[in-house]
C-alpha cells in the first residue's frame, strides 16, 4: 500500500489496522502530515497545522497500544477541527482577520471528547467568516481550493470549507464542521465527501463559536457513511455546559447501519422543487432514486405544506437577529477588517425588531408540526444537496445563497446525510441528501450506508 492509498482509506479500516497492530499511529500521522506538506500550499485548507504536537500524540498512542493500553477503536486516529472549535491556548479566528491573533481560553466539549478517545488533532481548518456563508469563500483569510479542479478555483462549499477540502484531498481522514444552513452538507456536496447534519442537542456546542444558537449544530465530515456514524458516536452525548444536550438519550446507529433499505418508504421531493437544480444534478438524483428502489425501498410522493424557498426569509431572519446580537460590536465597527460579503448578511439583523424575531420562532414551530404531519409514514425525504456542481469562484453571486435544499433542515430541526451520488461535467461530484426526522440520525445513516454499499461514487478521488 502506498502512502497515498493510506491517506484515502476510511477510518473504520484504519482503526482495524491499528488495533491489529498492522499500522502504527505514527506511520498514519506522518502520512497525513506529509500529505498536508505537499498539498496545503495549493489547497489552503488549514489555518494552523499542529505538526509537532500531532507527532508527539502519535508516539504516545503507539506506545499505549503496544503496551495493551488502547483507549478504544479510535485511539491514534487523526482528526481536523473547523476553526470555530476552541482549543485552549490555540488561535481561534472564526474565519475573521479581526481575530487573527485571538487565542481560546477554553476547550470545546466535543474536542475534549475526541481527544479523550485517543484522537490526534492535526490542526484547524478554514471557515467562511463567522460561518456566515455557503459558498466557502473568505476574502481576507483565503478561500480553500476545491481539489476537483486544480486549474481554476471553484467553490469548496461553506462554511466548513477547509474541513471539506482537507478530507477530500486526503489531508485528514475526517474532520469536524458546523451546520447552520447547510455548512457541513454543501462542502460535502462540492468536495465529493460524506457528512451528517446532526439534530440540535445531539452534540454539545459549548466551546464552539456561535453564529445562530437556534440553528447551529456540529457534524462529522468523512470519507463514507460508516465513518460518519463512528464520528457521530464519538461526538454526541449530554453536557451540563450545553443544556440542550441534557435529557436526550444517547443513541447508537451502528446496530441498524447495515440493515439495508428494504421496507423503508423514501419520498422524492415535490416536482416543483426540481426547477431549482441543474440537469446534471437531477440526472444523478433520479439515478439515486432508482438505485434505492432497486435495493428494496419504496419510493413515494410527498405533499409538503410549503416550498423549500418559503423557509428562506424566516431562516435568515433568525440567523441575522442572533448573529448580529452576538457580533454587533464588530459589525458596527466600520474600521474592523471584515469580509465585505459577510458584513451585510449579519448587519441585516440590526433592523429586526424583537417582534419580528419572535414571530419567526413561532412560525418555525408551526411549520415543524406541519412538516411532521406531511412525513407521517415516510422514513426519509430525498433531495439533491446542492443545486449545481461546484461553481467557479469568480462567477459566484455573493448576494445569493446556495442553500436551497439544505436550510430547511436547520429551520425545521431535522437531521440529514449528504453523500456523493454521481459526476457532472468536468468530473465534478454531485450529491444526494437524505433528510430524516429530528433525532433519527440512525435512519439517515442506514439509508446512506445502503446506497454506498451498492455504489462507488464515494470511492472517487480528486485529481493529483
């Protein structure tokens, strides 16, 4: 096996090799650091790389495993963290030049959990400024380069842009992102990887820089669905520092992961939603429906009480109101070096009244109920993840958002898997989104695993 092959193995295979002592955590960590050294100058996925610390942690993991003191199956596995996740003493920019030298005074609960299970933090990955954007661009700190087109810069997807690029390019086996309107799913779509948008409360947000607390949720960005299930298991759990996590029963998606889709009722999106997607995205989507039907799922129609676009204004109202409340001192400082595309998105919250904000939250609850009624007897709703394949960065209209198929998942507090399902022009990946009810991550992962067991889209690699 070449070092490059090692970089593209899923974690569930790497874990087996490490636990069988056929692969050393030192060898694995060096493979990723070597890949970062060779690819990072072009791709710019990382804000910081913790090379020496990662090497020391790998050596400690190897000694522990050899001496019979393995913590668990993820001991010695590297991971990358989005630069919203705080590590005490480390720079946490939140994607803004205004915080370029800011250092965290605490460590996020989810980071503590990963480290406690023996994972090795490779570094922090780029994000859209304050995580407020779906294209993946960052004017001041740099836009990661989508590795599927090495000639022209294309949208990596945001806001978890660096995490998407790092996993797609084999610079990390998996990474943490956050999702407020599609921010783990859109990078997964355009970078050709897999991600899981978790339900609010599944994963603690303590120590994760907030954008919109009503909608923010961390999620795994991985090579395949099985890895998403593993990382999700490692991330979740109650945390007294995040009250929304307390009282939720911890769930294990692994016992049902490989049961297949026979007997499940999966809904195709309404015909009216097809007009938003490009022809090549629709071709891949239709082929995915046929594949899942061939695997035994029943593909059914669904009548939704509203269109996906109908949630946009309400979703943005909540995001703008909450993000402006959190960031108003910087947003109102005209001298602050802020991204010119991000500032107006957040400053829109300045003019929102308390009444308008509370009405949006009230309408959200009503629409959640209406959607639940429409989903009665249906296990998942299937849509494309993004409307197009990755766009050229210089053709992006920054006044628009690419989140048509994703933001309703946050607004309605659902969970969703995004995974590669085809290829468009120029070899660019397309993506399928599997949306399930709140706290039903196990079903979304189950459908995704069945699809990936029958297809090979997730095995494709970007060009070298």
